[in-house]
C-alpha cells in the first residue's frame, strides 16, 4: 500500500517536472529534485522509528491520492467561503484551496510599506533572493521523509515578509480549505514567514474540509524570527473525519525574539502536528499551547521540540487533552538544552482527561539536558474529571451534564486564553461550549 | 567556578578504592561462544537434560537476534567470541564452615571490607558469596532450612529442586526476551536461588556479594526468587570489582515471582569499577531485572543505588498482574567522569486497583551522561490503576548530561497517572548558607546530595543504607559545578 502511494507520488513529481519548461534548471528546482530522491529513499515513516512509535500512517497510505498540482476550476462561492470566516473578524484574509493561494477569495487590507503578505508562488518572482536565502534551510528534509515530500512539491502556500520594525496592526487569517468533493487529493502547502528585526504580526491558521473523500494535507511552514521580532500563531483544526493532516512548523529564533503558538485540534481523522523551535539567540522565548478535544476514532499526535542552543532563553509548553469515545491522543515533547545553554528556563506540561472506556493516551515528555545551570521540568498526568468537584457542583443543584461541561470548559479555557486576537478568543470560547455539548 | 572545578578534578581523580586482583587457579572454558561451549558449561555443572535443552534453545534464538542500538549509551562493539564464558575457582567443592575457605578468597573479602564472620555474628545476614560464578560458601543455610526457606546457588537448585527451577526459570524473563537476556540464558554460570514457602516471613535479610574476578570473563549471573502465598523476603545485592583496563561485560538476569499476599523487596548497591577518569576500563552492566506480582495483593519493590560501572543499562520492572498489587521503584544513579547510565523502570498495570510508584534521582558529574527511561503502561482492563512518578536530575558540572525519557501508555480512563521531572543544579544560595555556617564545600555537597537522595536511601535496609550513603559521598566528593 505504502509503496503504491509512494510511487504514485513520485510519478506525480515527474508530471510536475514536465510542466516546468525553463524552471527545471533553477536552483530552486534542484532542491525539489534532491527532496524527492530523499523521499524515494526513506519512504513513509513507519512505527518502528522512535519518532513515529505511536503514529500509524497506514490509514493514510492505504488510500490512493492524487497530488493537487495546478489550481483547477474550483466550485466555491463567496458565501461558502465567508461561512468559514468566524464572526467579527477584521483583518487580512488569505484563502488557500487545496494548498493553493486563491487570488479570488483572499483579501489583504494592510497597506503599510515593507509588508508582503501573499502567495509563495508570487514571492518566487518578487522576492527570489529571500527564497534563495531561506527556503528549505530550516525544515530538515534530509532526515524527515514527509518534509522531503512537501519540499519536492513546494509550489504554493503563504509567504510573509515584514521589513525592519514593521508592526502589522491587522491580524491575518489563513483559511485552509480542503475540497475533497470529487476525489482523493493531497495538498502540500509550503509556507515561509520571514520577520525582520523588530517586526511583529498576529495570525490564525484555520483548517476546514468540504466533501467526504479522503484528503491528505502535508504542510511545512518555516518561520524565521530576527532580533526582537514577534509572532503570535494560532492553528485551529476543524477538518472532517476523512481528513489527514501532517503539519510541520519549524521556527528559527534570533536574539530577543518571541514566538507563541496555540494549536487547537477538534476536527480531523488523523493529525500529527510537528512543532519545532530552535532558540538560537539569547533572551529569546517560545511558548507552545495545545488543546485537543477528541471523539469517535480521532487520532491526534502533538510532537514538539524546543531546542535551547544558546544561554538565557525561556520556553514553556502546555498541552491539554479531553479524549472521548475511541479516540487516541499522543503527546511527545522534547526539551533539548545544548552544552552551553546556561540559565535556560524550560517548562513542559501535559494534562489529559480520559472520558470513555476506549479512550487512550500515550505520552512521552522528554528532557535532554547538557548544561548544569538550568531550570527544567516537565509533568504529565492522565485522569478523569475530579469527583469532588463534580459532587460539589451537583450538590449546588447543577445537573451532572452541566457540571461536566462546566469542568471541561474550565479545563480547556487555560489554553484558549493564550489567544491574543480578541474576536478569535471569544469565538473559541463560544465554540468550545458547543463542542462540549451545550 | 574554576576553584570548584579544580576540587572536582582532584577528587574525581582519586583511584578506585576496591581495585585489586586476587590470584588463584581457575578452570576456564576456551574463549568464544558456540554450542559446544554451552554444552561444556552445562556438563561442567552437571545439569539435567532439560537445562541443556533450555540453554541451547536460548543460544539458537540469540543467534537470530541483533544487538539493540536505541539506548542512550555508547560503547565499542563487543566481540562475543573474544570472551571466556566460564571460569570457576579450581577445586570448587562445597564447604561446611568458613575455616575451609581458601585463605586467598577470604583475604579478598577482608580487603573488600566484608568480613564474613563479622556478618555472621553481628548482622545476622546470610551470605551466598559468589566469586566468579561458582558459589563457594553458603552461610546460615541450615537455619533458613528449618523454616523451609531455600537459599542457595542456582546450580545447586537445579540439582536439588529441578521441578521449581523448571517451573519458574524463564517464566518472567523468557529466553527470547532481549539480546542480553537470551545470551544470559544460554551461558549463565551461577547466581542465587531463593524460595520462601507459604506464609513464611524470612527472618533475615538475604544477601549475595558478587565479585568479578577472572580477567576477560563475562559474568552471567542468574537470580530467581520465588515468594509463595503470604510470604515476605528482603534480598540484598551488592558488588565491587577489581580494577583492570579491559571492559567487562556483565549481563545478569533477575526474576522475581510474588504470589498472593507475598512481598519481595530487592535492594541493590552497585559499585563496580567505573573505569578511570578517561573512561578507560570499567564494567558494562547490561542487566534484565523483572518481577511479576502474580497473585492478588502482592508487592514487589526495587531499590537501587547505582554508582559504579562504566555503563549501567537496566530497567528493573514489575508486571502488576494480580488485583491490588503494588510495584515500587526507587533509584539513585550517580555518574561521574565518563560514566554512562541509562536506567529506569517499567510498570505494567494489568490487574485491577494496581498501584505503582517511581522515584528516580539521577546525579551527573564530570563528563558523564545519566538517563532515566521508564514506561508506565495501563492496559484496558486495569481498572483504577494509580501511578506516581518522580524523576529528578541533579547536574554537577557544565559538561555532563541529564536526560529523561518517560513513556506513558494509558488505555483505561479510570487510571490516574502523574509524572513529574525536574532538572537543576545545587543552588548557590544553599551552598553559601552551608559554607557560611562553617561546613566545608565538600561536606556541604555530601549533605545536600544525601538529602536529595534520602527518599530512596530510606528504602534500603539499615546495613545497606550506611554503605550507600558513604558511597554517594565518595563518588561525588567536591564535584560541585
């Protein structure tokens, strides 16, 4: 099965190559060729690999998929797209359909100089120097076959470049729409965000599916934060149960920079979020928050790595999960403190509540420390809703169902509160009550 | 900082206290490993047919296996055909009293600071002393025999209680379990056997001192402890080894079986030769230790203080099969210079209302690496399982490493599992406080480390706790970063 899909994708790559004309000789395409040969050699990751111990990709690889190459005609109306934009949102909107930037639906309102928010393919024409300097330099495609696969099919996605000291006041909403109404597809958006010295932006990455065919998203995002740059990044996964998502975010942080990510997963059949940050400049900080609300046969694996390469940096991780029905949650977090990274503060916490007989959690929080003057800790728990709290609420006349929702909402709020876009945070608070059955 | 480093260097440069080699004649099997060697060992030990079959099966399986490489320790490849698999002191015949003991061997013990007679009289400890694989003397045996307790070498048990050995050997760690367990099953030379009958509370701590003596002899100890319904036993294992430059492989297997309402407490103080300060020499300690709480309300408790060996690689585990059974793991692992340790535990919750507790304290100094690796698995039917794990690491220098790799696989919603881990160094404020009150830097470190490890040391039986505390102090003298 796996082999079949692998060779199908390799032949899709040849198809892409044949449509390139002169571009086939560019250095950019050279990287793609390198990447496809890495993918051909490594194949899809198997459970035997320690990093994929708890994630079984056979549900994905058993399907036949076609790589979505050219933005063909897509039957979407403005009304349909607007339905995915949460109420009261004001700001820039980028719509990616099957991994391709849609000029028709995207709307950039920021008019400042020094701001480029647009498509990856457009940036390859306008900012070729930046692409050459940064593309595929951070997300390691030599050792990760899925990153290699994405790199081989790097065609479109979102590209952001903020010049020195530019603050984008309007938040950015990236709508990732998977259209699987007609056939099984793979989308491989490739994003590159470069925030020069002192610049900052807030953004939300929202995922939706329309249609019931299996849909496989394999996305890679490279983020470069220069000195004192700041990025708030939220990822909200609302996909359908036949959607499979493997998302890799690789963040490179320079001195005094700040990165914060909140990942909320409540839709999708199989999700694997790889979130890696390298703290490569002193006094930089990284915050990861995660919330997964799982039901039916959902599977979510949050796989994080914070690499403290230099002294005096801070990192903090908080992942919380409510797991119901036959769903499975996985948390794999690694904190790496390199040899000279003294005065590091690194914290990690993973809390899970199992709500049903058949729910399952696998957790693997890891510390790898090579410096002595550090403060590092991690904690992981698994349990149920607190009986005493339930009793307390019920004794005050609150029904069992209400009490349960109240407690679950309180449990989740800690993560949602990390979102700094007011309208989005409010929207998430409302949405979670709905998800919890209110 | 540089001052402290200097002290560290001076002290950690101190020679291994227990390093010497005793000369006495021995019988060796030829170098290398093949079916003939396995047969040779079995024949030498006069084993019944079933044991030879068992060993050969293990050996044949071992041939099909690959050496694991996932561990967080590094060592040069081992040439398994360049080892002696059997060495026994010549004329090893059974002794009835200490007077019959070879004066050379006796001297070895005396230099190690284990005066047998003193232990006989003062401590009331029965010692099954093992020198290079063959049990030389067993004390207190008669007294234990009155209670029906069998405490002897495993070779003796194979001769005298073959039905027990046949029933339990390999029942917890099967011959196919892992690379080193299979190797051990094929060539194990000797070890201890303990059988506590129904309802008996073993009146004394049972203890075995292991010694590695002959050069180039891989040591393959095999220990089997069976506690019948309602019984209790506390078993101590401690070891020191002579100094030499060639690395020695030690692949022991320990199996514990606790039946209904039984309790087994297994304590280890491991102080084998760690190699010199450049990491040369030293023991490879690759051990498989596993216990099963087979009956309801049974309990198995592992306590270990690991200060020796150039590489320590072991995970004493408990299979919590019986309802309401309890598994415990208390560990202090100290690594210094270029030592490496990858140790931890596995707790398999299978029965209902099972509980486990893990307390692991790692201390890294010099350029050493210290890893905790542990698994807590709650299976689907393990209602109301409870686990608490705490894994702390203390770093002494800026050149050492501390790693934590806990795994949790929770398949039952009623389980409550908690894990905490911290990594830090000895606080400057605490050091300052101690020094300011006239406590020298070294004493302060010893004080703080002992306090840090107290939770584990408290679990050790008295005799061991004293030794362990000294050991910690010696291993870490001055190594504050």
